[in-house]
């Protein structure tokens, strides 16, 4: 099968070559546009580009038609080395230790492989700051993502972009709201009332008192929507402009107090402390709870689950209620998963070629070519814009071929899915648009983990999670919380952690 | 009378001398001729070789990794490049503010396990041994073996379905009969009992196998002799069956003591939640959190060594004790 694929590929590739010979130069002028014609240079030798990246499946082949198409188009020879996800950290460290770096290196998270941060400091990778603006598709990534990916104020890597928003939203049983004649809550008080009604007024109409207002995951960590209260995203600035953990803020205490009150009133599923992440969707699908704080797209996903047994049931995603200050608050995600570093060993000429490849694959056309193969042969585009792989395409083994790309930014990725009805999609897109202006980034994105955190972080987190959960279920009081926060504010190694984080942050933001 | 005793004594002395001589002979033969013995029984030694290699390669060679406990091991630097830290990790481990709590929880869970779990397979085996219908015995055996093949994930999941407050079957019944839901899974007071009960449910059936094998090895003539002496079923069990499996029980108990600080990471980790964490945090979960999650392999190794040393001391002590009371023991 593979051999046949190769023959077809070769035939296609030569056809492509003929058709593009005039248009495609060996050395494009990277100064202005990614792949502009440069007549006369067509005979130049293809540039070899070696790339190391992650894979979550078996390593895909580099001989796929989509790759060859890109090779021909940009006159390069792509050679991708895939590392299975479960030992990526060890392997990355080993590659660095043996000085065996490829031209482009994927790094999942600098805090997992701090050795790469050291190498960065030593100048092992290209500073991309002056180049990005010349590549229109890359330059189109949102400014926030470029900010988050910066290392000590410089763009040292290409982010593998992901949407910034859509992971924070409130989904509600629309059919329950309608049955009880209620409106979706826009304030915390209204949220309390809706939760109470969902708990006590038998919204599913089965005559039994067996429903709850909301369901939250509690194990291994209590995933409550603290952000809704305006706590800041992971770290926030105090009055003096110093970064402090979000859980030191009074808003965070308000959040705990609010959920403790609700738990006591019985409107939160009582199994909260033991519910794991996979059990939350189960509870929603069983019609046990009417509200959850999850991804925008989960409203549709849970509706599909529910309608298997109850065709009337429907979840709708909403903005989260306003905090006491009258504003809606959201956390922004980092906007990328993993970074691509370019080795300083490559010449500037080659660097530009590499960026050209990344610019091309940051367009939808280039992205699809690497991710799915040849259009209308390996994949088809549905009328609503979604992509469906053909049988031929599935045989080629394309999964994970796009792991080495930085990709293109799709703001609505967490709001859509294959098969979603057009009206829901449009509604979700509008919701994302409403969320975006109110979401704030985590100031510590891209910072290395502090030594103190590396040593004790897991234990600190566990103790905090235990305390929060125990306050919510009423085993501890809010006074205990004050004492808890004070202990950490006075703990020497936690102080060091906060201080180092502040220092790292200053280093990152100082230009 | 006196004469006959004297001659008997002489005879026995002669016999003892004979035995002594023969012992010296065989010992001399063994000492002098081990290459010969090796050659003679070479196929037997060849047969044992894979087993020896297995223990050497997989059990003894990795022991050098214990050195990690004395190093600030970084996988990036490699073993030899990592710094020596001496007893730092041991000191940190023993002076940790959580040490007392961890020790209490671990010992309590282990102790409950030995007191309540350990006798259950013995009692079950004795009951099965008394079953009159072979079919019935086989059926019961099959049923009680089954839970052993379920993983802890499944068992904890079943427990959740039965006992959770919001959706659990048991609590639904309690509420229907006008009671208040009981927080089985989140009440620290129930946690240890819960763990022990789950262990019994899962492993007690499987544990009967070894005792049933020991029961099968008891000489049937002893039962017949007991019957002739007029012993009833109960007396037969007390005076024939139990003494017959006593040495098996003691060996298993000694082995069990060796694992007194291993309380089943997977089981406890799955059952842990914030409300019960004050009674559920044990050495294993602590090591996982501070050693593995934070990548401090040296620290995790130091804690592992501590557990092994405690286990070894208990095994040796229990073995001594068993021998003192005239039992065979392990070695």
C-alpha cells in the first residue's frame, strides 16, 4: 500500500513541479512575502531541514504526498524526527546533552526541561524577534500569544498556537431553565437562585428530589471557577505591583466562601470531594446536575450525550455571572502548546527558509497539506468548512504529521466540532467574541519553575487543595483559610518561591 | 535392670559414634568433591541457571541503584555526574513535619489489615474444607476468586456507584427510608474500615488457595485415628486440621510482616480525597508526591530504603520469635 502511495506521490509531485516551476523559486525573497517568485533561482538545490517533534501515535512517514508537495513548493527537503509523547522529556534532554540538535527542536514546556532554558541563555537558539514581522501568517498570531511565548523579553521560539479563550464558560440545562420559567443567571445571586431551583423544584419532572444545581470536579484538585470572582489568572499583582499567587487575594476567599455556602445549601453535588474529571460529564449526561463550568463546546457535546435518552434535553453555553465588582472575569490560556526552537547552528539564509516553511504551514492551505494530505484526494472540505478524511487519506497515516507545525490560529477552536449545527456554531462564536475582551493572561506564562517549587510544589498544592475542599464541605472554616494563607506568606521557602517568580517575571518583561 | 540400661546406653553410644563417623565421611566427600558434584549433576545446575540469572540480573544488580538515596540525582547529568548529598534525604525524611502522621496512618492501615484481613482466608479455607458437596465447594471457590482479577480502579469505581452521596445505591435506599445520606467516602472515621473491607472483599478468596493446598497435604490417617478416638468435627478441626496448617500460617504471617509499610499505593491513591487525606496520607503516597511528581528521585529512594529496612527487621525478628516457640520459620 505504502509503495503504491509513493508512486502516486511521485506522479503528483512531478505534475506539481511542472505546474509550479515558473512560480516557485529556490530562494524566495523572505524579506517581504513568504513564497514569492524569484525567477532564475529555480535550479537551486533543495535545503535540508531537520525537525524534532512530539507524536502521540506511531511515528508518521516523511514520504507522504503532502510533505513532498511542500518540499517542491518551497524547494526544501523536510526531515522530521518524531518522539513518542511519554518519553519526550528524557529524549529532549539526551539530545541536548549529546549536542545532537536538529535544525528545529520542539520543547513541550521549558519548566519540564530546564536544561533548554540554560541552552537558551548560552545562545544555542536563534532570536526570532526581528524576523517574525516579515512572515505575514506568523505575524497574524494574536499579540498575547507572542507575549506569552517570549523568553526574557525576546521571541526565541515559534508557538504551536491554540485558542486563547473558550475553556472558561458556564453551561446550563436550557430545558430546565425553560421548565422552571427562569433566565440564565448573570450575577452571583442569580446563580444561587437558579442552583437552588434546580435542586429543589424538580426540574426533570420525575417527581423525585434527585437533581442538583451544579457539579464540580474535586479530585485530585477542586476545580471551582475562582476566576469568576476576579482572582486573576494564577498570579496577580498586589497594590504594590508585586506578583502574588491568586489564592492570596480576598476574591479567592470570597470564591471559597460562596461555594461553601452553596454546598451547605445542598445545591452542589455532595460527591464533590471525590468526583474526578471524567465523572463530571457523566453526571451531566445522567441529568443529575444542571450547571457546570467547562469548555464552550461541552454544551454541545453534553447535549449529544443527553439526547440519546432524552430528546428534549439541551445544554447552552453562557457567559459566567458577574463578580461583586460588576464585571465578568475569565482566565486566558497560554495560547500555545509547546514551542519550536531554531538551532543557532543554521545559517541566517537557512533560518529564513525555515521561517518560510513555518509561514506557509501557518496558512490554512499549508496546514491542511501537512495535516491531511492532498485536497479532494486525501480529505474533503464539507460545506460548513469542516474537514473529513477520505478512506484513501486514512490509509496514508496522516495522524500527528502536523505535530511539527506551529499551525494557524483559530480563535474558535474550543467552540466548534465536526457535525455541530450551524446555529449553535454561530452562537458559540459570538460567545467567544464576548469572552475575549474580559479574559486576562497568566503573567507567569513562559517563566521557568523556581527551585523551591520544583522541590515542594506538589506538596504545597496538595495541602492547598485539601484545605479548599474541606472548607467547601464544611470540615474547615474560613478562619482556617486565613491561617493557612498566613502560614505560607511566612514560610521561608514559599517566600523564596514568590521572590524568584517576581525576579523571573521582571527579567521576562524587561526589554 | 541396671545392666540392661547400661548396655542400652552403650549401644546408643556406639550408634551415635557410627552416625558421627558417617557424617564426617559425607561431609568430607561433599567438601572435596564439589567440582565432581557439579559435573555429575550438570544438567540439574543448567536447569537452575536461568532462575539464578533472573535473580542476579533483576534483583541483585539493580541494588546498586540504592546509591541514588545519597545523591542529588538528575537524569540530565547522569548517575556519576550527580552530586553526593550524604544523608541529607534521610534527615529531611525523618524530620519532615508529616512524618508522624504518615507513620501513624501507615501502621494503622497495616495493623488493621493483619488483624482483620489475615485470618479471613484461613477461616474461609477451613469452612470450605468442611463443605460436604464437592460441587458447592467448587462453586464457592470460583465465586470468591473472581474479585482478585478486578483491578483496584474497578473496585473503587464500584464502591463509588454504591456508596456515593449523590447517586450511590446505598444512600438512595437510606434516603428512601427516611434516613440521612451517610458520607461513606468522605468521612475520615470510615476510611480505614473501608480500606480493610475492600481488601478483604478483593483478596480473601484468592488467599484461600494456599491454605487449601496445605489442608490437602494433611495425612488422612490422622482424621481416621481421631474419629476412632471419638473426636467430633469441631475437635478434629482443632486438633488435626489447625496444627496441620500451623507452619503455613506462621510462614505467611512472617512474610506479611515484611511488607508492613507497603499498604498498597494504588488502592489508597484511588480512595484518597481531600476530606480523608489526614488519615489516608501514607509513606507511599507521600513518596509519590515529593519524590516522583517533583522529580526528586534521590528522596524517593531514601524513603524506599527506610521502608525496606523496617520490613527486613520485622521479618528477622518475627522469624527469631517463631523459632523460639519451636516453629520452623522461614530459614
